[in-house]
C-alpha cells in the first residue's frame, strides 16, 4: 500500500469544519482581565520606581573612556558579535538582515494550518527545545574558543580565530590586507549562515519538519542567539571586553 | 431615590454615558460600541483567546508601557533641557528639586526597559502561536517595524541624561552604525550631526525621542490595532480541512484492520 502523505500533526484543540467558535462578551470577560493586568503592572512598576533608582553617573566626559564601554543591554548581543568579526558585518548587516528575515517569515510559511496554537504541531515544542540547546551550545563554545585560541609565534597580544587565520595565511606569503577579510568576514559569514542552515537540515531529517516547523527552528535560533549573546555581553564581559565571571564584574564608575 | 440615581437621570450624565451599566447583553454590546477606548475591541471575543496563557497579555502590556512612558515623559519634558551641560544639570535638579522628579524618572527608565522586553516577548508569542500566518502577514511586518521603533525610542532616550553611562553607550552604539557599507559617513552625519557626539547630537536625538519616533509609533500602532480587527480578530485555530479529516479517519481505520 502506498504511504499516506505526511499528515499535519496539529496539536492542541481541533476545530471541526463548520464548527463555530465559542464567543464571550468582551465586557466583562476581556475587559476585566485587561484591567487586572494593567493595575498589577502599574503597581509593580510604581513600586520599582519608588525603591530602585535609575542610574545617573558623572557628567559625560569624552576624554574619560570607561573600561569596558558597553551599549544598552539590547545591543550587547550585537556588541558581542563586534568582538568576533568585521564591524560592518556585526553592527549593520547582521541586524539589518535579521529584521528583513523576520519580516519575511509569513511570506515563506503560508500554510494557515497551525494558526492560533502554541507551537502548532506535536513536533513544535521538541523542535523548539532542540533548536534552543543546539544554538546555545554552539554559540557558547564559539565564544569560548574565540577567547583562548592563539598559536605559538603569533604577534604579542593577538589572539582569536580571525587573527589566527590571518596569521596562518600570512605564512603562505599572501599580504595581510588580502587575507584579513577571511577571518573577519568570510569565516563569520560561513558560521552565521551555516549554523542555522545545518539546524534546518537536522530538523528536516530528524523530525521530518514541514515549513512551519523549520520556521520554528530558525526563529528559536534567532531568539536563543539574542538571549545567549546579550547575556554574555551583559554578565560575562569585563575589562577590555574579556570574559569574566559575573561576580568579578566591576560596576561602571 | 438616592442621590446617585438622581444624578444618573440628569442630562449631564446621559450626555456622557449613553447606556446603563453593562450587566445585560444589550448594554454589554453598547458599552463596547459607545466607548472610544473600548471600541478597539470587538463586542465578543473567542473564549479560548481570552485565556491569559494564550497571549499573556503582552500586546496590551506593550501599549500600557507606551502610555506610562508618555505620561512620565511629558512630566520629564517640563524640566529637561536638551543642551550641554543643561541636560545633566536638569537630571540633577530632577533628583533634588522637582516633586515626583526621581519617581517620574525611575518610572520612565524602568518602563522603557519593560517596553522593549514586552514588545520582544509579544513578537515571540505571536510567532510561536503561528499568528503571523495568512491573512495576518502584513500586520506581522508592521509589528517588526514597531519593534524597531521601540528599540530606537529606547536608544535615543538613552543619550538624554548626558552622563558617562549615556555618552559611552551611545558612542559604542553609533560606532556600529558608522561603519555601514557605502553610506556610512552619511549615516554618521544624519545620526550625530557631526563627526562625534556633541550638543547638536543631543538636540537631534531629543527631537527624535520626544516627537518623531513617538508619532511614528502611534501611527503604526493605529494601523496595527486596526488590522487585528480587519484580519479577523485575535488568532484562533482554523477548522480542519475536511479531506484531511477524512484521510485521517481512513488511515485510522486502515491501521485498526491491519492489527
């Protein structure tokens, strides 16, 4: 017997054809929830504003650079990338591409099935967990490797994958200008495209993922990257942006 | 007749509230239709969509943060001077001389962080519930732009206190934008109004922060909310395809006979 086509293994509530949604009045069923949430949040923020002061340091002084100088926390993921690759790549191209790719999601995944259900399919949550672990492990490993890698013979004070690649290629007699892009642009690009690419291939093979499930894997990659890189930038980068433990961080002067 | 009941009978009260307290179906409909704030909602909503565990109220909380930031922001604007060193001095004055000054500044700061987080989590909720799927594609795009505007609002506000934290965070942030391929020097000029952060940068970012970006945000929020309704309201599971249902039953039946 021919194999039946792969079913859309939707999870959660199943709506029968022509079944009407059960509706409730907005007042009071929704309005009351909104009111409770709003009041709770206003109270929580008012309490925080009463007891926790917003930071205010000395007046800006262009001649006194703090070490480390850090961007606002939501940019620390990008600042983390900045340590490992060309600034144009980390600071402009990656965030720009991320926003464009995010906006493109609904134009790639056009299947309406799975709407309105957390993780859509039975495989959705396992794929999310797998993708999050995959992303976190690889990115933490790469950050650690990039912090310590250094070949004997390299110039004093130089380290990181990018510098090591440049050093190795220089041994072949190529000029520095010609080879430095390999480490700072080519390898980071290959990694940043390759890691999600391999993830998509794995979930397709291992979970027979459909388009929606591949999207879940890729969004999880993006979401986890943001959290992992921002957390490293916030809690693990100390003087001269070297890795430190959170309890060794000096509060900004 | 109590005083309150009598008041409710006056022309004044009736001119404000067109309907009785909403405890009958008719008035529960009218209260939504007659109120400018409540009419953003439909009269009825799907029962499954009002569960907190479905939306976590994140879209509404994003709006709430925006409102809190508007109120506290106006309070701060009364005292803030976008100049060097006036900006920093007004921060100091806010802490010592202004009633509710520290409270308003703290609330503004924490709500700003809260809004970035709320918008970010809202986007994540919408993604994982598949709520970007057709016909809601374009509202997702508007949402991505709103996320960008939220971050830009926070980032432009970050410079305004003109302390070391602000100055060097913006230095790091704008150095990233400076290296944009091809148009980097134009981006730098547009952002900083010069080669480095200075008094004219402060005026520029202040203007972006208090008028241009909030207006853009309000305009896009209006479209965002409007389109939620036009795209069919809050997302709910779509009915199963009948053919698929049939196939599934057939497959089940086949499986049973095989065993």
